[in-house]
C-alpha cells in the first residue's frame, strides 16, 4: 500500500514536471512558422564548338540555365537564360558565365583555343639565334583556373611542346615562376603559386625533362603581369611563367 | 532514465539564454560597466612647455579613449578652473553633473634645464575621504617623443589600475609591411600610428613580419636571396642575423609565446606544409602531409600546445587547428575563403579574414571575423567594405590591428575586439600585414 502510494506520488510529480518543463520550453522556443521550401539552386552549362579555331575563324558559344533570374557572360554582358552566339576572338579565351537566381549563384566556363597562324620555323629562320631568344619563341606559359593548381586538360599540348623543346636543348637551365591573381591573402597565394610551379615541374619531369634543368619559384601575387581587377586580367596573372636561366 | 531526461531538459532550458547572450562583451569588456573618466589638461607653469603640453594632453586622452574600458567625459563638460596639483581639485565640481566623473586624472608638466618633468595623479572622485588612487612622477629629456612616451606610461598605469589588472598597450609597437620606399620593407610604428619608420632596407620583397615575444628580433619572409625564405632581423643590432635557409617557398614564420619555437610554411618537400623548429632553426619537424597549400600557422599563445593554420586541402582555403605535434586536426570553418588566423592572447578566440560566400557574383567582401574556439560560434567585426585581412591581436586582447582597402588603398587600421572604434593608422603609400608586439 505504502509502495503504491509512493508510485502514485512519483507519477504525479513526474507528470507535473513534464507539464512545467514543457510549458517552460514552449516559452523559450516559440514554434517557427512552416519554412517555405528553399528556392532551387540555379544550374548552368556553357560550351563552345569547335573548341579550337585558327585565328580569324569563328566558333559558337552555347549556354543553357535553369532557375536563374540574371545571366551574364564576362566580356559579352547580360544574356538570355538560354542561347548561343558566334564569337571570333583573336587570342585564346576562357568564357565565364554567371547565373544568379533566388537559390544562389552558379558559374560555368568554357575555353576556346585560338591557334595563331604558323610562324616561320624559328630554327630555319635564324640558325645562329641565341638560346634565350629561341627559348622566348618556343616556350609557352601555362594558365590556371581560379584557386586551382592542377593543369587544365587543354594545356597538356603546351606542356608536351615545352617538354620537347627542353629535351632538345638539355643544356638550357630555366625557372618556372608560379603566379596568382590579386584576390585572397598574400601568404596563401605564395603557397598556391608554389603548387602551380611544381605542377608544371612534375609534368615536365614526367615528360622526360631532366630535373636538373628546372628551378621553381613562387611569386604569389607579388609580381602581376596585369593590374586591373577584371577576369581577363586575373586570368593573365594565374600562370606559370617560364624564364630562361636560373637566378 | 526519466530523471535523466528531465535533468537534460532543465539544463537545456538554462543554457539557451546563456548562449544567446553577447559573448564577445564578456570576453573583452573586463570589469563590466565602463568607468566614467575625466582627464584634465596638465597645467604648465610657463608658456615654454606649451608645445610639449599639447602633445602630452592629446596623447594621454587618446590612449585612455582607445583603451576601450572608459567612458571618457567630454572636455567641454569640465570645470573651468585649471588644476595642477591635488590642492586645486574640487571633487564636488567634478563628481556632479555635467562632468559626473567617477575618476579624474590630472597633473602638471614643466621643462627645467632641458628636462621634461611630469607629475600625474588619479583621483577617485566619489571617495572624498581618501581620493588618491595613483601618484606618479616622470623625468626625461625635453623632446616631443618623450612627451608622448610619458603620456603612454601614465596612461598604462591608469589602465592597469582600473582595467582589471591587464597591462595597457600604449607602449606597444606595430610591425608592418610598407612599400613607401618603392620596395616592400618591414616598418614599425607606435600602437597609435605615431613614429612610423622603416626597419629593413633590403630593396627586395619582404612579407609577413612577426616580432619575437622579447621584442629583440623580427622574423619575416623575404625574396632577397631568390625565392621567399625566412629572414631574421635583430632589432638590437639593426641588421639581418643568421637563420637557416630551408629551400622551396618558405614563409609565414610565427613565434610561440615563450619565444623558443617558430612555426612556418615551407615547400622544401615540393608541397607547402607546416613545420616547426627551434628559434635558431634547429630541430626541424614537419606537421602536415596533405597535398595543396598549407600556410599561415599561429600558436595558441596561452598554451603553445595548439596551432591554427590555413589549408587548401579541400579546395578553397579554410582554417584548421591541430595539436602542436601535428595530431588532432580539426577544420573550424565550413565555407567560403578563410585565411590569416590570429589567436587571442587568452587562447579563447581566433580572429581571421573570411569571404563567407565566395564566388563570382556572390555578395560579401573579405571581412574580419572572431570565432570562439570552444563553441565555434563566430561574429563579424568589419562591415564597412573593402578587403579586410591580416588581423593581429594586441597583448591585452582588447584590440585587433588589420589591413583594409575600404579607403581606396591598402592601409592599416585598428579596432576594439568587438569591432567598435575603427581607427585608421597609416595614410601614405601601401601598407599591409600588421603584427602587434607582445608587450
């Protein structure tokens, strides 16, 4: 009997506690109004066809977006949500599309390579030409996407051509300078530039270039090639620059 | 079991309001209510000390205002009668409105035979029986610089006495990078921006200066020998001193608070990683091993048992912390572009630069944020536009110095650690990467 009474008391007390605590909690945390479903993240694609043209030729830029209210392409401006356009740049260009909608933003890029008209073969034109002039004519810099240090698939041809030159001239010593655009911190960009320079170094060594020919240095964002705050300028600065000789 | 659930519910109900409190205030507003402080202009016996007196009064008032712990009584509220000694003070006039001061600093300043003599007092205005809290005397040769120095010392005495026992920062320095000479060199200035002068003249690119805890050396990264490497400058000798060259891209040296070790980033292995070594470069030890940039390490100055740094191992840079032996790695930011951590002297907070929503067309600039390390809760301290980066804590943990482009060019600014009292310190050329001295 006594036990039963205690049980009852306990039950009543815990019920009271639950009611009181429940009451308190309600006051602390008013129930939120039912949340509207979040607006969908916009989607965008951008492509260029063909991906490589001779200088003077044209290519077709095609894009499509979903759930975007405003769509812009750098260098072209505001465009329809879906469409295409003929382009004829004189140098290789990375087209960058930004789609903004209630659910956020998304961007897409497409790169169009412009092949310059074939120059007269440098070796034939000036057989006595100095090594550094030859270097300047033959070796091409490589460029990077934002905050990335992996080589773009399209740059493998550049690396192969550069590697062929370095293998044909095993006495040449050269420096790979890693560069970054002006955005972000000084220190982080120095480390990123180092990763970029070493990405090219690793690719060249893999292609058969002697490690003893190569020196790497990172300048981060300390020695930009171009000083405007535009995407085309930033792209110029996100590069591995090949320099004849080793300081 | 039920009791446990109830207990948990009660605890939760108790913790909720505590979490919603302004936790930054509790971190920096030591002593609760701000003390209402009046600072009477120091009296001069003759007009010859007029210029020094002007400097002294301006610096003293500014130091106490910048301290962030006083409600400064506007000088227009002061009684007209000048006071130079305790006998001149009428406590009832200072303690009643309009000044309504709780504390009063006053004194006199004289130049005798080329020597600047200053007497200063601090009175508790509401304690008529025994008002004197502080009485100090200073003597230095009579220069404008020494008038500033004495004002800084007297201000620090008052702040130490009334500010919960934390030393003031009026005598501290800020090291930074300036391109005023055409090259990025290490410069130094007083905490309030006075006395800006070059430290190095290397004619190269120097970056990220960090002064040693004993104020004897400055470590920084420099290109003067080719690629960026750590350079060590002796402030006592006024020249570079020996420090090993680790190769690769080596940068962002950071002192442990006991001055015995240095953490830094180096790509000597072919990939930028975090290393620690002794202060002379010995006992090199690598702490990180992921591919991608690892940079900008800083020690927890309270314990020297943890290091915060920036890693790009998952893409855009984020802030991480680990134990100083490289174990127990944790990521503390979850989005955007987070760089430049600085650990508060009490070990509780990380200040860092963050672009929270990063990407083309995304809103938001690089701003300074503060994170409570234990709870990972953060607040935004700068909102005024421009790119804000490289926060560095003052030794009292009440102030943060940082760089900002909000005025058009890159300049050094300081603020209280709650984001108030933003003050521009540099105005000439381009100035960046400030580092507040340890004392």
